[in-house]
């Protein structure tokens, strides 16, 4: 019996982060690549939004330093 060709699928995990709004008002932030991220106001069970770490823009990093949002590592990288 002939051996079947087997292909191995290799998936590379993408590093992900959770972005949470710490402000009581909603906010929009630009992402790298031209997209934008809408963040609901803090509180009321808002768990934040998980995005690829590579999409975090300089504006989001500045907002984190100012205390307006939090950016937490969600893992995903191998």
C-alpha cells in the first residue's frame, strides 16, 4: 500500500493584547494599518477588546501612559 502524502499545518500564534478603556466616556483610537478601535466607556462589565499586538498604535501607547486606557498582554506568542 502506498504511503499517503501528509502535510503538516504549522500555525504561528499571533501575540494578542486586551485594550480596556479606563475613562467614563467612549473613545476611538487609530490602529496601525488604517483601522480604528472603538472602546466603550469603563465599567458596566466592560472587559475590553482583544486585538493583535502589532495593531497597537503610537496614539494608543500614549493614551496608556496618560492613564486613559490599559493594554494587557493576552499571550498567543509561542
